């Protein structure tokens, strides 16, 4: 394939720019912060579910305490009412005895409520302790996420800037390559994993490294300065 040496140099330069761009893009796409952020957010979802469970447990514990306190308040009011009636001496002996018995039963129930309230408060404190742990874990994950995002932005921005510079350099080089040759290079690169041209090295393709038989070497040298590898079909500079 006929091609002036300066055009071949431009193609090799263009190939180097393309390969550097692909490597930089790969580094950007494989930044470890991406996986870190994803893992952190998955843990945050788990923590959020746990927080909802703890909230439900807290509401239940507080409802239990409120119920005990309400019952105790009602009993206290009832006992006070009975005591008032006893003090005033209203009713006959039987009524007085029944009122005293009732008051004693309600007093005993208040004593039970004291024990129940102690247990309920202890349960609530356990729930609150778990809630504090969940909140601390959530805060820590938030800090880790912010750090990972900041690191990703910094490193990712640097790589994106490099890619932008390489794209600009690619356009400058492409503008200097003969259109037909550039089209052939691009078509080959697309079909060959982004690598469109190599250099013959002794009896091997400089890209696929496959040895080229002597009979094909004769044919290849007849195509100098630009042929094709018989194996990978890339454009091949024959020096």
C-alpha cells in the first residue's frame, strides 16, 4: 500500500494517541472509588432498613411505657377517690369493707406496674442503645461516602481532563492524515479492538506477535511500505 513516510508516522502517532486514550478511559471506568461508593450505598440501605426496625421497636417500647403510666394514673385517681370516701365515712360497714378491699387490690396492681415500668424502661434503653449504634454507623458510612466521592471527583476529573487533551490531539493529527488513509485506519481499528496499525518486527507482526511465513513475507514486502498482517489483518508498516 502506497503511503508517504510522513503519513505513516502520523498514523503511528494517531495509534499511540488512541491507545493512550483507551488506557486512560479504562482507568477512569475502573476507578476503585466506583465500587467503594456502590458498596457503601448498599450498606447504607441495610442501615436504613435497620433504622426503620429500631424506630418501630422504640415506638412500641414507648407505647408500652405510656400505657403503664396511664394505667397507674387511673389507679392513683381511683385510690384517692376511694380513700376520700373512706375518710368521709359514707356508706355502711359492708360498703366500707368492699371499698377497702378494692383499694388494696388497686394498690397491689400499682406495685406490679412499678415492676413492669422498670422492665419497660430497661427495654427502651436497650432499643435506644441500638438506635445510637445505628446512627453512628450511618454517620460513619456517610463520611466514607463523602471521602470516596471527593477522591473519585479529584482522580476522575484528572483522567477526564487527560482524555479531553487526547481527543484534541487526535483531531489535530487526523486533520493531517489523507482522508482515504484515515478512513482505512479507522475501519481497521474498529475491527481490531481499537488497534489499527503495527510495525513488522523481523518476521512477526508487532501487534499480534504471530510469525509470518517466508512465502507471505515476500508478498508483504511487495506491499511496502504499508501492508496487512495475514493473521490479525491490521495495517502493518514494512520497513
